[in-house]
C-alpha cells in the first residue's frame, strides 16, 4: 500500500468547460462554471484494487476482449464480474460497477439547467453500458466500438480506478503526444506536490 498526497489545480473560463475527474477520491470530480481556480489537497491510500499497466490485445469478430490477469484480479478484489463501459475522448473507459455508481450518484445531483452538465450527461453518462465479464472476456458493444474507432488491435491502459480501451493506432498517436508533453506536465504536477 502507498500513501499519496496530491493537489489538483482546476482552472476554467466561461467559454471552455473542463471536466476534471480524479478517481483517487472514490470518483470525486469538479465541475464549475465561470472563471474559477480551485486548489484541492487530499491524501489517499492506494491498495491493490487499482488498474495498472498497459497491454496490447486483439478483439475477435464479435468484439470480445480478453481481460488481462492483473485486471481480472482487480475486479475479483472488488467482487465484481461486470464492467461498465462508456465513451470518452477517442477511447472507451471501463469501470468496476461500484466505481461507476459513485459517478452516477454525483451526476444525478448536478443541476438539470446547466448546459455543461447536460453535455456531460448526454455524451459520457448516456454511453454507459454494463458488460459482464465471462470466461475472462468482455464483449464491447458494436456502437461503442464504432464511436471510438476500435478495430482488431487494441491497447488497454490502466488508469487506477478505471482502464482505457484504445484502438492501437490512435493509442500510439496519443502516447507520442503524452510523451512529448510529459516534461512540462511533470513540472506542473511537481509544483502541486505530486
């Protein structure tokens, strides 16, 4: 187990809406409007119930994906035999049901009259589908595969409370962007105590 202290600096202007999801606090996220700058400091204990690592996989013709052993162990520790999949930017996000329920509860309590909230619900929340894990595989629904362009070769990317499912070619482009910006991002995070 590791104890991690982190700080989040969240900046938003009225023209651009940022959704900041930080799942180390059991699905907590910030959503504000107007010009805001919020600094949050939290401490959490990270155990073995996290999705970690990257791996390449192949989808079969029915859209079935073999879940890596380490991810299956994480689901077993959470006593879950199901994933909730939803669309995100150019990839799918996969959650254990309990982690997804926390997101739904928070989303249900957001304003019905905020345009950013409506956009968030229409795109992210409405895309969610419960997908059982059977014989170590999950079947990704065709509409989600099509929406993010999943073909045969995919990459799974552990993101602690969730994992991402990327088309291999899109992942390679995204990873190159992340690699190029990592020194700058690292500096910003170090200033926040990460």
